[in-house]
C-alpha cells in the first residue's frame, strides 16, 4: 500500500470516529439534558469538523475506505462493552473525540498543513467542551437536594449572627452562605469557622461569599463568586476536589460561560427588587426560565424572593431559592425559614 493510501485510510477512519463521537454527545444533550444551547454548540462543532474535512480529497478518502480489511474492527476489550449508564457513554465519547482529532491533526500534515491546523483548533475546543460537561456528567449529589439557601450578613440580622445561623438551620436551610463584604479577614475567618461547624452538625453546606481563601482556611464546603471576582476555575484550583464553586449570572451568555468554566451551580437573578442589593434591574422568572432551558446546571434563584412570590419563581424552573433579608431580618428566622422551605418543597419536592 502506498504512503498516500495509508494516510487517506487513517484520515477517513478518524473522521468517522470524530463524527460519531460528536453525534453520541449531541444526542445526550438533546434527549437527556434537553439543552438547546448545548445542542447548538455540538452542531456547530460538527459543522466545523465537516468544513475542515472538506478541504481534504473527498473522493480519495471514500475510495480508500476498506472496512472489511481493517484489522482493528476485529479487536476489542471487555471495557468497551462496560457502560454503567448514559453519562458513561458520553464520557467514553469525550475520550474518543480528542484522540481522533489528534490523529487527524498529525496525519493531515503531509497532505495539508492548513487543514492540520484546523483539526488542532477543534481538538482544543473538544478539551474545553469536555471540561464544561464535568458538572453535568458527575453532578454533586448534595446540590440535587438543595431547596433553601440562606445568605447571612451580620449587619442585617435581627438577632446575633450565630444565633440567626442556628435558627435558620433549625428551620430547614440546606446551605448557608456567609456574606460579609467589609469584615476584616481575621474576623471573617473566625466567623466562617463557627458557621462551618454549625452547618456540619446540621447536615447543611457552608459557603463563603467571594473569598476562596477564607473558604479554604475555614474548611467550608465551597465558595460563591460574582462576575468580577476570581474565576470559577481559579477557585476550584484553590479549594481542591470535593468543594463546590458557584457563580452569579444574569443572562444565558453568562450561564454558558459559567458552565464552560466549571461551575457546580449558578445563582440566577435578580428575580425581583431587593432591599439587600438593588442592582437597578431584574430578570424575573422569565429570565430564570430562559437560563434553565439553556444551561442544565443546578440553579439557585436569588433576590427579592418572599413567601408571596416564591411559587412563581419555582414554577419558572425547578430551582432552589436563595433568601437573605426576608429570613434573617425577621423576628423569628426559624419560623420564616421553615415556611419558605415548605413553600419550595410543595412546588419542587425531593
């Protein structure tokens, strides 16, 4: 067999392998995740793969194909048949995709260096896409049970801050976010450790707002960051495995970026005007619905949520809710937390 014929056979086989891997992933996105945005991303990637392939000699590629004569079709390992679930099928496809793209990149060089560069760019996109799927294929099981997420700021508490934390946990909070923008780091670390200890006893998650360093030092379960804070990926590197990193988003585009950066969950809002933090705009339940349809990450709806509007929020997309002022400024934060937790569970049961 001539060298050119061998090159063409290798390229043809790996083009097929890459197309098949993309289709396997796309079908999961369409039929398991129901995400139109991710399906569009996969479709665009297939389009760019086809465009790169079209620069190669199509007729020669097809005539070089010899499936019956391919010795690899008769080779297999037990692991190839071992798939635990649909997500495991996608994980395997994500391993095949960059492998085939790397082979395409290398073996295209003798025929077309320009095409090789295109395959290289697609390989890097595949790596990024695989990273964005991490939280979708291996979601943190703790987040699936979140319903009530309470933000605690000492200056807004009607009672002493730790007494408020105890009351909120007794009322059924699944997570506490310690949000102290102006507290000195030494004081914040001491308070964070106390909050972590209380959350641990109650079986709730302890999250620190903004400060990944404080979260790490206090042994918190994770950190929540805004758009101007440390990137999600940097927080993951600081906190290490097993920790939760969430970020605030106000649009589909921000949510897609959060997914690509490896966020475990997204805080979506502002739902309504809030006495705690008035941003001057709201996205409302309709904005939540659009983000939920585009990005299948766990969500926490935030801002201005009360007993009067919580049903409207949860109806817009099965979601946990984040509440601050309406609970911690109440004379009876335990009772208020319990009432909100019941309202969420009624619309979004476990």
